[in-house]
C-alpha cells in the first residue's frame, strides 16, 4: 500500500501529490511561477498541478486560465508597491467554486480545501470565489494592502 503526498484525510480521502507541494515552494521561494492552478484528479484521488504561469504573466492571464464552469484551487503571487514605496509580495490561496459547476465537484473541493491549504505553508490570504468578481484584481489589491 502506498501513500502518495504524505497521508490521507479520512473526510475526503484525498492525498496531495508531492509535485503539487514542490510547485508551490518554487513559487514561494524561487519565484519561478506567477501562479499555480491545481485540480483534483478523481481517479488518482489527489490534488495535482493543472497549470503554472511564468513570472511575466499578468493577473488577467491567471483569471483567463481558470475554467469558468469547474472548481479549482490556485495560488497567486501578487507583487505590489506599498504607500511607503516598498516592493512587496503576498501569496493568495484562491478556492474557485463557480456557481454553475457540478454539485459533486463543489462538495469535493469544499471538503478537501482545508487539508490541501494546510500543505501550503506561506500563504498570506485566502479568497473563496463563486464568480469572477469575487477574485477581481481590486479584491486582491485591497486584501494585500
């Protein structure tokens, strides 16, 4: 019996692929990704990386990469300048659960979110969004400042 991704959660039975954690660490420490989009692989029963965006990609590129009718988790590294003119960076965890997605998908992502989120050490803010306006760039900017 093999346990990939360091243990399972009895509630959802989902593991987290090591690649998912390592990709987050690359975003956090090495700044090689602007964002990472994760999906739950129902066959493997684990959270896997679906897509990454390079450092030059914009927030618009990120939101365009999110499916409009299915749930996802994502992390976004938001760079900004403070009122004191300091360059800062905050990492956002976004739980995307569009209102038009399948009930089963919403339930699966909702029950697995806390366990997955705990694997990502270094997230500053969490946003739950059911439509694009709830994860608009203005929302991110307001939270970061």
